């Protein structure tokens, strides 16, 4: 029999419905896996007591016959989601010991649908990072190793704890958040699937804010169908988020067909970078061939402003972050540091100096600079104009195609310390940032392995609100790729 | 754009982040490198282009003008580093 922790969410649902195992047994198997894999440092807080109580409630609901869609499914929750009564830090020292008095809308919806919370997942501090090296609670380690090498690899970021826990079979699925690629890039690095829905699909209420015009929650899981199951529960209008979209949420899992016949797949020529890794190009070409085999029509398209997406992002995201993170002042919650004899202003600067890590400080300072008097128009306004042009590029592409197919990241997972230069780290998000700036749904699906056996992902980008189309293309790639590789630990 | 040390100190003060003297020069270098890279945006012709305000067209929802929340003083203060007599307490502001 397959180990309980190896099952997909769909498989767990079937086994629970057939009474092959109980929700408590399923949760206990995952709690044991969590304990055994503590070396990965995927969790900041483990919540075994909450998990067992929720599993028992799921068993009772299953026995009564009124189980909700995710009853008994053990999930990890990224530490960016406020969880009532359970410490939420966003990976930052400045929020150490912060106990939310309320539940975020998205985590609350998953729990209301019967999910079991295993714990809070480690992440880059305030979701700023692509490698999980910026967490104040220690780096998350990927369960994968390259070839015969024993070097520890990054799980990607910022949802690195989510990626590592799902790939290592500690959690069946996990919540992630994506501002410039923080669901898709880690999913690609550890060989799992993850989708960032259209901006506004998932409520941001109770999600610690990084860059509000970009932040979106989404699921990460070991199959496209599992992502669809979780996404249906996570989406929905919320009056408490003024950017929440009041549109119907389809049953994404029920509608999943993987049928590509008659779909036009755009291949953006600007994503073919100079000096790009030939393995990534080969994988992309393989993906194009799979799409053709599945009945899709391939169209070359142009997104002319692609190269300006990253610099625009590194103005807009830090600008919003500098404003959002102004709230951490040592007064209402979180860390407070008061120098001896210091006044209120001294307290603010000492608290923020001690509470924020290097990358967060760097981004707050960039944001402060680009918004400061005399520079606002040259930087911030220009970046928002370029953002309009980037969104317009996509709108024009949709006249020629229904979906876009690209690589998720320019490389496989790298080792800790390999990208010490912040700029080099930023460039890792080159393929994920443009669709974030345009608010579009996009997902990564594992599609192959690098020369030394590390997972590589392909990205599908869709029109606004066409998560169903993105998931269908994801399923087509999943079927064609037959990705069965799994990490060694 | 090269960011000099006085500018670094000014930004840090605006951001209310204390920085050690030893960190000023390295920060000036890092910020200059990042801002120098960002400056390529200047070459994009944006004449007549409106800055983006909403990434997905949406409108702000109306609601009835009534109190929907409140009477949760204990919850509001639950995470305060220093709460006194039902208030947030801070170091002395007036000399």
C-alpha cells in the first residue's frame, strides 16, 4: 500500500470517503513525517494539537456524512497568513511572538472546508527573497540534492517552507503567496505545482502585506488537480478586501479536462534570453511539442516590454513595501527596542534597526528613496507607466492566443550563498514578474529534470480570470511529462 | 544615479531605520548598483501613457454606513509591547 503521505489530495479524499483510513491516521502520518524532517526547517511553528483536533472533527463529519470538500486534508500554512491564536511572524524578527486575534480570510476558508493545519511554514522575511535565505528563523533546505553532490540547495522563495514541506511529503498541500513569483519559482525548484490566481481572486485580508497591488495567495501541491481543489476553497469575494473581485468561483477541479484541442498557445519571443541555459530551452521546446501533441495550435507572440518588467517591479514592490512596513514601529505589536533614555523617535529607529533583516531594510530604503520628493515622478510614476505598457503587451497577445507557455525560472535550484549579489538574485524572477505586474493567473508545473537531476518547471500564463484554462494546460503538461521524480530526503 | 553617504543617512532617517556608521558606505554602494540598474526604465517612451492605478478593473464596493466591528479593546492591546490602563504606552514624547 502507498504510504499515506505519498497520496495526492484527490487520493486522500477517495481513501477517507472509502474509510480506508481515518483523518486522524492521515494527520498522524503527516505529523510523524514533520517530526522526521525537522532538519529541513520548513516550519516555524508546528501545531500538532490543533491538527489532531481538526482531524477528529473531520472524522466526525465524515461519519455523519456532512464532510466539507477538504475534510481531513493536512495542509501547511505559510507564515504570512494570520492564524488566530497561532504565532504569525512573516519570517521576521519584528513579529516574533505576534499572536493574531483573527484568522485570515484564505486560511479561514480552507479550515471551514475541513482542512487540517499542520503548522506555520517558514518563508523569506516579509516574502522578500527567492531562496529562503532571508528568514529570521533560519533558512529552509530543499529535500533535493544535485547529482552526487551533498551540497544543500535552496527551495526557492519566498514560499520556500511551503515548497519544501509539500515536496518532502510532510504536507499534502500548502498555501503560498506570490508577489513576483513566490509561488511559481519555489514550486519549480522542488518539482511540485503551484498557481497564482488573478489578482483579486483570493482575499488579501489577514495576509501580512508586502506589495499590496501585487500580492496574491495561491495553492501549492503535488498535482494540478490538487491545486484546483485547494484553489476553489481559497478564492471568493471578501468585503474586507477592497480589491477582492466579486465574481463567481467555478469548481476548478470538476471543470478540469486537460483538453488542449482548439487552444492557441503563445510563445513569447522575448523570453528567449541571451545566454540562456540550453537545458531550459530544450525543456521549453519539449513543452511546445507536448502542447502540439495535445491538439493546441502554437503561435509566436511578442511582449516587447518584457525586459523592463524587473526594473519596474523593483521600484513598485519596494515603494509599496516601504509604505506597508511603516506600521512596524514598536507601538502596537511586535518587537520594541528602546535605547536607554531614548525618546519615541529613537525607539522607532532602534526597533526597526533590530527587527528587520538586511534585505527588508534594503528594500524599504529603495522604496523610501523612489517615493521621496524630487524622485517620485522619475522613478515611481515612470514605473507605473511602464507597468501599463507591460499589461498592454499581454492584452495584445491575447488577440492572437489563449494562453502563454514559458519556462518558470532561468535555472534549476542553486546552493546557499550562490547568489550573494542582490541584483543577481532579483534576476531569478525574470519570467514570473511580468505576469505579476499584469495581475494575470499563472502556474508552474514540473516538466523535467536538469542534467544533474533537479526539477525544472514550465509556466502557463492566462487571461484575467481564466484560471480554468491555465489549470487545463497545466494538466496537459503534467500528463505529457509524467513527472515522477521525487527528492531523496 | 549614484547614492552618496549623506543621501543614505537621509533615506534611513525618512524610513526610521537606525544604521551603524560602518554600514553607510556599503549601503551606498548597494543602493547605487540597484538604482543604476533600475534607471534603464528611463529609456522607455511613456509619452501619453497613463500610470497604472488598478491592475484588474474593479470598482470600490459601497456598503451601508454602519459600525461593523469594535468593543475589542483587549484584542487590540493583546500584542502590545507595553499597554497601560487600556492604552498603548510609548516613551515620553514631550520634553
